């Protein structure tokens, strides 16, 4: 018969493999446990066994049924550590529960097991879900103070740094995970590839934004050049027209007029035309800005 300590060890290993995405390994360990003779007379182990089976094989039973069953059971057996872990896993992975629900059970779990690595790690995951990455890293660090070589905690910490765009630290932590647990090297290398992809994507985004700003600056400069060109061309045409009209003016018919009288006359006949030209310039500039 398998001892209670061995069952607890295997269940903890199963939970760890599920978190790391090693479903096949988790199933193998569970099937091996399934073939063993288990002490079903122990209610705690029986409940843990049933809920572990639910979580791995994902039956059609509603998750809230098991969460409620565990919660009711914990009213009598408050120190049931593994049941709390299973409840935590079900609630975190089910779509039925919001952040408020997760925080509520986490507070209760940490109250029963203060500074426990698993529940501190869980709180870190909650903060990550809320986008509070500095808080999540703080809780992962507290968990790592209890278990410095726990690759689950280290990996979660690395992913938080990744979400903060600190690719160097995230990569360093993943490399540490490989050094600690080479048997899961494939998983951690996939994470390293993901970090590289995220960094490359971020660099492309930054380059695109910089290019977009440069194009906008060039477009503004071009608009200013066009406006200046339109305005100067219009002024040149207006002045040229006035000069031509003055030069070609038939002064013989106005010999009786003095110099200033002739200037006044020229202004009188040219001002309406100049006003019309200014209005035209303003209209051209307005039309250009709309485009």
C-alpha cells in the first residue's frame, strides 16, 4: 500500500507538471498512482485523489461543484493543504471565477499556511493577471525565499519580467531554470524562444512608431513648404501684375493729374483685384489643410 506521504509527493509532482505544461508526464504519474493500492479509508486522501482525477482528465462536471465541495470540507479540515492546492488550481484555470474570488481564497489559504511558497506563488499569478507585475515579482520572490530552486516560481517570475519588457532579466531567469532542472530543458528553451519573439516584435513595433513619427515630421515640413510656395507665388504674381499695369498704363490721357493722383487712381483700380487674390490664397491654404 502506498503511504500517505508518497501520495502527497506524487500529487504535488502532478500539480507541478500541470503548471509547467507537462500534461503527458502528469498523466503518467497519475496512472501509476491509479494502479497502486490506495488508503481509501482516509477521507482527505480520497477527496484529493478524486479532485486530482477531475483536474487531469477534465470531466464534464462543473468546476464550481468541486470548489464548493472542497470549501465545505475545509470548514472541518482546515489544515488540508493538498485540498487547498487542488481548489486553487481548479479556480485559477476555470473561467467561472474572477480576480476577487481568487484573492478571497488566497487570503484564506495564506492565513492558514502563512508564507507558504505555493500560495505566495498563486498570489503572484493573481497580480500578473491584474497587470501588477511589480507586486507579482514581490510575491514570487517571497515564495523563492522558501524554495530558491523551485523552477515553477522562477519561471513565473521570468514571465512577469517579460511582461515588463525586461527581456534581459527574463532570459537570465529562464537560463537559471535550465541549469536547475535540465530534464525540463525543452520547456524552458521554448520559453526562451518566446522571449526572443516578444523582444523582436517589440523592436519592430518601436521601429514602426519611429518611422511613423518621421513620416509625420516630413509630411508637416512638406505641407509648410507647399504653403510657403503658394503664398510666395501668389505675392509674386500680384506684385508682377501691379508693376505691369503701372508700366503699361496710358499716362497721356492723365497728363493733367499729378503723381500722387495717379498713384491713388492705380490703387483704387487694383485694390479689389488684390483683395480677390488674397481671398483665393486663403481658400487654397484651407483646402490644402483639409487634405
